[in-house]
């Protein structure tokens, strides 16, 4: 694996993919790594296409644009179709289980996870889908220690929502099997 890890998060406005990327970048900084985070969204604040990107590296990051993502999260089919075109050759793609996998990605690199359904049915709040995704991403890739990730979450959520967001992280982590983690874990050191 290269020294840097390029990540892309996609969905529709209001799903919190930008916050998910901010939290993972924060966890990187808390882990003494370098991180760059950027975002783009359509003119519609809610419902339009939304994309956020994050580069994490133990070394200096000289170019701030994700060129060929090593990881892609997709919460809507339209976002997946739009943003899966330039993935790296071994990219890991995490999709909500309601989506169809992209044809340009090897099937063994596509992880289908009930992110949206788990936020509603298990956590009890649809707005926690992004935190469920963060928990699943970290369980799959093992980028950060759980306490560091939770600290990253706490720094970016409203006071008084810590309990539900911790639950969302735990629910997300529980969606990933040990064999998946063993296969896809990344070392950023």
C-alpha cells in the first residue's frame, strides 16, 4: 500500500457524508497523521449530489485532490454511478445494501452494508446513517483506535447527542465481519 490513503464519500445532501469525511480526517489528526478533507455538493442543500474526500498519510500530502480513490462510500445509486468511475485498481467500495454494485469494481472489493436501514431500525434515527457508516468504515479498514474515532465524532456533533452517536458507531462496527476486516484492513504507519 502507498503511504497515503485516498477516500471518497458520496450520497445526497443531508445524509452527512461531508461530516463523515471530516470525522475521519479528525481521527487521522488525533492519531498524528496528516489529513486533507474537501467537499462538493449540488446547488440543492438537501437531496442534491454530495461528495466529500479525504486523504490520510503519515507523510506530507503534496497534492490535495483525490485522484484515484482507494476507498469509496456510496449511500445513493446516483452518487455511486457518478463517482465510481476513477477508482484505484484495488479500491474498496462500501455501498448501502439497497444499491447495485458498480461494474468496474471486482466483486470481492464491494462491501454491501445495511447502513441506512440500521440507522432507522437499530439506532432509531435516520440522521445517524453517516455515523453508522463511519463505524462500519473503521471496523472494515481498522484505520483508527475506537477511542480516537469516538473523540473525532464528539468534536463534531451537537452536545447532548453523544449517546446516540456512540450507539451509531457501535451499530456500524457490528455490521462488519472479522473476515472482511482481515481482508481489507489498512496500515497507515
